[in-house]
């Protein structure tokens, strides 16, 4: 579910026609899951946390999508650039940015910045994450509504949506708040997961009740079910479009300052998550050791042109609460 939903936010919409040419509509999902898998392997081998669970850094998705959009809009990219050139340049931009993220951790480890980051005021960390959250929410709404929510008029358009869309949004907000309250009150992962499974079961049972006009297809068309287009090619189809000679390196080099900002944002997210993991589990976290592990995993992710990863706080705490030990499983 994470790969299908968050992965769809990684690449900008302007790239969709080029991806469709190669049957790679699910390229974002492929890159997201590759990052997660590589991150978990590195956590297993190099992390000092025995219950560490990795995930792709989904907070960076809107920043990476914006990065690719900027590269594709660069003057060096002709308006009639081939699908290979668009995809190759976008993949190269993602890979280079992930390398910059990896190198930033190498610098932090070599300079011993872990202790410095521990003293960063909480308001700075929370403020930066709030900004990232607003970007992520805007990207998610834009993708879900298939409409760019960039101006005041666009936001008014969003709030004038149909009653059925408002109901779906209200139920989603209610479910999110309920799950959050449930987790605060009982802290029971089994109850949390069971509730999600119940929601899925109810949604799939409704069409079977024999209500006139209510079928899986009609509910999907109304937006009740999450659906994605079936790609014409295999999961690795996006790599078939890779052409090194078609990459616009001048377009990529123009975004280096933005990449540095993305790297710093990633470190702020990682520090916040690791400090919170330490507070919840009581397990001492060596920031330098985890920085080194995340640096390794991000460099490997760059080799597959995917995004950086990190120790996922939600998954890691769930593993810890259920008594799981990743290194021993």
C-alpha cells in the first residue's frame, strides 16, 4: 500500500506520457520499493538497532518530484525531448540527489555532528517537519484530485468538491484520528492492524450485500477503492528507457543547491526519528552509527536511481512493541 500510494508521488505528472511509452506507469512504486528493500538489507547488516525497520523517506517525495520537474523544465531540455531523454534525465537527477544525501552523512560522521544534532532545538526540528508535511499533503491532494493545487483559486476549487468526495475525505480524517487515539490509549499493534483489516473487509463486503447499483466497479468509479492502471511492461520497465547519452547533465547540475537542501532536510527527519525512537524504546541510539548505516543504504539506493531511506519510526516502534528483533529474525 505504501509503495503504490507514496510511489505515485515520486515522479512529476509531466513525465507520465513518457513512462507510458515504455509501459512503466508504476516506475515510482518500483523505485520506492527498491529503496525500502535496500534500506532494510543495510539496516540488517549495519544498524546498531536490533529492531530497526527501514523505509523509503516518503517525506522527501514532494521535494524529489519538484526536483525532477525543475530538471525537465530546464532550457537545456528541448520542448520535444524524447521519452528516453526525459526519463533518463529524471532518473539521473534522482540518483545524483541520493548520492548527495549519502555524502552528507559521510561528512556528518567524519565531523562527529551527531552530538551537535542532538542539541538542535525541538522547535526547529518540528517546524521543518511541519513544512515538509504541508508539501507532502499538497502533493497527495494534487495527485488524488488530478488537479494542481498551487493557487488560491485551486484551493477554493478543492473545497467545492462533490458531496461524495467530501464524505470520503471526512471518513478518511475520522479513521486517521481514531487510529491515532487508539494507538495513544492502548498502544496495541494487533488492535491497530486489526482495525485496518476490518475497514478493508467492510469495504469489500458492501458490494456483496445485493444493494441495487452498488458493485465493486461502481464503488471504484466513485472513488471508494484505490486503483492504479495496469502497466504494459514489467516492474523494471523504467530501466529500459535509460540512455546515458540522452541525459542533460547541465539541467541536473543547476539543481545542486536544491539537492543540498534535500540532504539537510533528510538529516533533520532522521535525527528527529532516531531521538524519538530512543525516547520511546529506552534503547540508546548511537547517531553516528545510524548515520553511517543510512549513508551506506542511500548510496546503494542511488545505484538503482531510487530515493534515500532511513529508520522508519512507525515500523521500528511496531517491531519493538511486538517483541521483534530484526537481526535475529
